[in-house]
DNA sequence: GTTGATGTTGAACTTACTTCA
DNA sequence: GGTGAAGTAAGTTCAACATCA
C-alpha cells in the first residue's frame, strides 16, 4: 500500500490521498515535477546475511579488477588504534571531511608513503583479509566537492561518465555509483522534509480557516433562530471582502446563493519553497 | 585529560522492482 | 512472452566521528 501526497498547485486540491500500486509512478512524478511529494509505507524483509555481504565484496572486487586499484595492502601488525591518532588530525572541523580528519584511504600508495603517520589507518581501511571485510572509508573533501559538482550537472550517470569520474577521482566505479545513489536519496529526503514543512503550514492555514467558517456558520444559525419570521433570507457574498452577508428580503421564497465550488481562501496557502513567487 | 555512552553521518550493502535487448 | 543483465529506489548496516556527562 502506498499513500501519495501531491503538492504544488494551490488551485488544485492541496492534499491527495490515493492508493498506488506502482511505486515507480511516484518516482517518475518526482522527476518531472519538483513539487511532488510522496510517502511510502511498506514491509521489507530484513534478513540480510553478513555472509552474503562477504560474497558481494568478492564480486565487486572482481568487477572492479580491471580498474586501477588505488590502494595497497600494508602488512602492519594489527593493533587497536589509539583515539589520538584521528584526533590529532582533526583540527577544528565539525563533522569534517576525511581530508580534515587526515583519513584518505583513496590516496595512491606513493602518496601514502609520504605520510607514514597514516599507515595504520591505511592498513585498517584496506584490510580485506575477511576479518575486517567491511571497512568504511571517507572520501576526501576534494573528491566530495567534485562529485557534488558533477551531481549538480546530472543526478544520474551513464557508464561512461561513471568511469570517467572514477578515473578522475581515483575511485572505483562502484564507489562513484554508490555515491550518486546515496546522494539522490539524500536529496529526496531533504525534499520530503521541505514538503512536510509546507504541508504542516497548509494544515495550519486550513485549520484556521475551518475555525472561521465554523464561527460564521454559528452566527448564521443564530441569526436564523433570532429572526424566525425572516425565513426568507438572501445570503449574498460581499464582492470586496468575500464574506457572506445576510439580508432580509420580502421575497416569498428563501433564496440562497450557493458558494462557488472553489471558494476563495481567507488565507492563501503558503508558497511552496520550490515554487517561484507568484507575480 | 580520559573514558564510555549515545547520537549523527555517510559509505556500502541488500532487496525489490523496472526497463530493455 | 520468457529471460537475464543493468539500473534505480528504498531500506538497512555499520564504521568513523562528535558530543557530552
């Protein structure tokens, strides 16, 4: 089951809930319009096996075997790494990049030789003896910045672009591919947060408007009961303030001018962050 | 200053799905 | 139409850090 919420056009129904059996429909929508918003609910199996991950490591390693391998396995004794090693490279960066943290496992072995202080980390990061099968590595500031620039140009890569980027950044094609996948996910998440904020504001606006309408209805009912002999009442809408006004009439039949289907809003919806300001 | 608990970030992974040859 | 490869989204895992008591 999937709940979809469409956003972006205040002239249309602000929130649309519908069942959608095709998950990709929403994906395509969000590609064509920056204002779309969707939420998915679902069950996924969570029986991932570490053994499979190991298998996958092997596969990806063989997949990338044709590519340039930027790393070299240093055979140093395995020992716990003191915290100070990373801290000493840390500087003042907050959540800093690997460059600021002095942790760039993607440097060429030659470059790595130049800084022997990192050799322990390098060893740990490159350890693929099976005991430390999944070591996380951070891309350098420069690598991240370059990928970011590429992402601004195109959020998806064709194989040629992927290979070129990988070569340029001294990364594996798989790393570039994963980076773009994660980057797209982050973008979408951020957009969802923005859309949620927008929906919240819309909700507040509607609540306020609803309260006003309720009050108005209450007043009209009170007016009707207080003037039972003036049942023949014409309800008209003031063209300037768009508020309903009642007027006694001598007409024999009650005449009610219905609200337009799309009643003008007392308080317009807030502008969506992605929407250009209305002229 | 050190340490352990806890939260955050992001790289890498798995799974399910679609598209296309 | 069935099939396998390739690509992607969504969700998850986990190492590396940051923060704080």
